C-alpha cells in the first residue's frame, strides 16, 4: 500500500513538475508528516529533489529511462523474486556471515537491493551504480563498488580493471541477474562484453544465486557462460516452465519459486 502511494506521488509530481507538501497531503488524503516521509524515500532513490514545503521531479537521462523501462517489465514478479532473495541472504548470513556478499547488475537485483532496508552485517560488493545507490540509502551499509568501464543503460562496470578487482576479492554469496537460462541449463549473457564479469564472479564465489523471472527461463542468448550445478541456486516465479525447472534440479541446482 505504501509503495503504491509512493509511486502515485512520484507520478503526480512528474506530471505537474513540482508539488507542495500540503497539496500532496490533500490529494492523497494523508497527513503532511506521511507525505514528508514518502518524499524522503523518493529523494533517497534520486527520483525527486525536495525544497522547503514541496518537491520537484528530477530530469532523467535516456540511460535512466531505459533502465526504468527494464525495471517496469514484469515488475510484479521481479519484486517478489527480489524480496525472496533478500530474505534468502539474511537467512544465509545467520549461519555464515563473515565474508562479503556480491550483488550484480540487473533490474531484479536492483529491486532486491531496495528490499534490504536493514543494514547488512558484512560488506556488500557490487559492480552496478543503480544497486550501489539503493544500498547506500542506509548509511550503516558498507558498500564496495567495482571500478571499470561503465556499460549503458545498465550502469554496470565491465572490462579488465573490473575483472581484476573482482578476482582479488573473496565472496561467499553472489547474487546475479541473467538475460536467460536456456533449456539445457546454461546461464547466458546478452553480449561478449559482460561475459568476463559473469565468469569471474562465478569462479570466485562459493555460492551463486541467480534471480530470473519466468520470461528468462528456457531462453537462450548470444553467449553461453556456464552450466548450472550444485553451486547455483535459482530464484524464479511460479510461471517458469516446469520442464526447465525439473531439468535444472536434475543438474544439481537448488530451485526456489515464489508465488506472485
């Protein structure tokens, strides 16, 4: 309910370019205190700028618009997957919470990062600027960002420098998105540029958790990176093809499906 209201407030501000706190409180029939909290949340995610008594919508770049479009596709499923992934991470850290964790790029990972509202007890490594921004909303988080050549519109770091920095780090749990997992259980990438980072994080992490909604299951892309194995956990939704999911389980991967 609160998330829906925040999105509606942002849409109102964007449509009107700016709005006062009193105007918003009257329009949404809530207190000015509630509006101020919602505006603070929108500002923390870089979507608005507040001024005394109101807020103005931030102008977006074409790259930001393209990423917002990705986030909006199948958002209901991605949000549920992100929420389950956040809970899965906290469950794992209760048992083993010494090593840093890695959160990669992608809209599902970004939505997961938004769900991590409480500070994590370990450093969080990411190669993505969107994810780093979401995690940094909590000042108690320790966020390490990988450097390298920035890839648009996802804003993730790629290239030799990024791969070298990542290879020197020790990671227990790596959460990554995927452009597709084919019917034979191979993790795929959109292009050759991203392949090096995927391969590096898979090889340097003890456990890899893939976040992929049903539209990515059974889907092949340009590059096949690695076959699923006992090292992998896949978090998807109930609309994922059952034949593919059974095949992935047979390869040793753990499969978690969320009900949306």
